[in-house]
C-alpha cells in the first residue's frame, strides 16, 4: 500500500523475520559433524586437483584429514576471495583490494576496493563482486549498520583485458555462482539471491526473504549449488536498523565487537549484547534463543530452490559459515566462528 510508510508513523511497524521452517528446519548436523581440520577462522574453500585449499588470514593452506594444515602461499594482506580458472590458474582477492592471478597482480578499476567473491564461467569469463564502495571486506558490519548498498558486479572476458561493471547498487554482494552466461549473486543485506544477465546486467530475484545473511555460493555435483549464511537475522538487529539516531550513536561510541549487529561468533564476552534470561537460563544456552551468530548451509537444487539445510544452532559452536566446497561425495565447510573445517559424507548423511 502506497500510504504504509506514512501510516507506520502512527500505528507502528512490526519487526518480523522469516521462520526457520521447511527446508530451513533447525538441526544439529554441523555440530555433530567431525572436524576435518583445525584452522583459525577459515574463510574461503577451494578444491584444486586432489587438494583442498582454505584461506585463513594472510595465507592459503592445504588441508588434509588427520594432518596439520600446511601453508601454500602468504600475502601482504588477508585473503578475501578465491577462485580457480578453467586453466587451473589460482585467482586470489585480497583485503587491500588487489587481485592476483597465478601470482601476478591484475590491474583493476579504482572503484574496486572490496573484493568479496570471485567466480569463473566455463568459457573463462571472470566475475568479481565488489562488496562496498566505502568499506573493506573486514568492515562488513559497519556497511550493514550504515545500510550500505554501494556494492557492484564486474566481469572480465575470457580473452583478458579490463574489467567492466555489469551492475551497481547491490547491498553487499558476498557470493557468486556462474550459470551459463549469467551469474547468481548473494545479496547479503537484502537477504536474497539475485540472477544477473551477463549481457545486459538486468536482475531478477531468484530467492528472497532468507532467514539470515547469505555469503558464498559453491557448485554441487548435480548442477545445483550450496549456499552459506554467515549469520542469522533477529528482531533486535532488525529493530536497530530502523533506528537511525541509535545506530549512529552506537557506531560512534561502542567498540565494533559489542554492536547490536550480526557476528561470526558470540557468547565470548560478558560485554556482548543479547545475554539476558531469554538467551541463557540456569547456565544453559537455549538452542532456540535469538543469537547474533549461527551456522547454516543450504542445499539448492538446479532451480536454486532450497532442499535441505545443515545447522549449528544458537547453543552450538560451528558458527560463521562463509565457505563451502563439495568433492567426491564429501562436503567441506569452513566455520570462522568455530576455527575448523568440517567434512560431511553426503552419501551417508540421510539427506
């Protein structure tokens, strides 16, 4: 209704979030899964040949079962995105805004300063997500709290050359998945997946009203995809996003770790918000309580519709899922909040 924004000033506005139901029904599969490897805040996962690569801080590690992760390569700033070209060229995005392909720096437009995701099409076209025009990837919470929508989508043709902008005004694009000549983008702050036409840049919403903030996408073996959601939505955060003056005061006066904002991990400090009786009672953290952090991986079919999901609930520890990769019937999951890489056998998981 066109008068709703005006009437809301008098009647109030309900703060609602989508329920965890249907394909998003909560379970404990991420907390029940064995740790494949211990690694501090693993972020991106990438399968190359017979190796599993994981980024953590300024380095890329080779991860194997029962072994300590070994450093493959280190960089001058944290790794924010990984991709492998059809010619097996390792492509790395850095916090500093640099892009490296096979170790060589690629010239980028000045506008690209926040590389959050990379993806190659089958023909070698390289897609790049620029999360924000104002903030670095590590400052994602500030971008959300300022209601940022300055992200953009870029493309470089298979023959090489310069990147050109395909679309702008995206609310923090965090994941990419190439589909033919088009690309699927996870738009975090609008809680949706959007398909962009590779030729025209026209967008169409594929999946809306997600119960969390979507992060990276990864292809599945049968033509579908895996989607990670790095944090949940809750009513308190949604309410704070509507209160402009409160948010401005919070951003200027409160340390970022204690903002009323999503987090990759929580319950680590008594100074954090959301610790009253509705969260923890008699020393027990309620699994159904509202939380700033959560662990969630969603299986999408070939039409990019949810089929089932894997959870680490509010009282779990495998939170902050940003990266996922499937290889030979195993699903590898990077938990930044849990400091580990998980491995789930899809054949025996009862999915």
